[in-house]
C-alpha cells in the first residue's frame, strides 16, 4: 500500500472512529454484552465464554479502527519526507545546472 493510500484509509477510519453514532453503538454493545456476562450463571461456562468473546471482538474492532487512523500519521510523515527529498533534489539539480 502506498503512503497516499494509507493516508486515505486513515482519513476514512478517522471519520468512522469519530462518528458519534458508531461510538454510541459500540458503547451500547460493550455495555450490553458486559451486563449479560455479569448476569450469566456461573455454571453456564459456554455462555460466559461466548459473551466474553463478543466483548473482545467489539474492543478489537474499535482498536483496529483506531490503529488504521493512527497509521495515517506515519503515512503523512512519509509523504512529507518524500516531498522534502524531491525539493532538495530539485534545488541541488538547479545549483549544479547553474555551475
């Protein structure tokens, strides 16, 4: 994936991550799953395990979205460095041409 593609993905992830409806939905999911997990009888090992996996999956989704968003910072830095490098090479070429 190019830095430009990573930056576009990060931007989209940021839009999603900062969407109030998505955050509210994930918060509700986490809260409801945890409430069900806490209310689950101790003898229902399979039920508790399933609810725990749902809680972890919801958290993993949020973390992956955050990670994609954060990767945009690295991509932006790579793009900035590439542009600086191009500018430095252009200045160097002009200086050599003038000699």
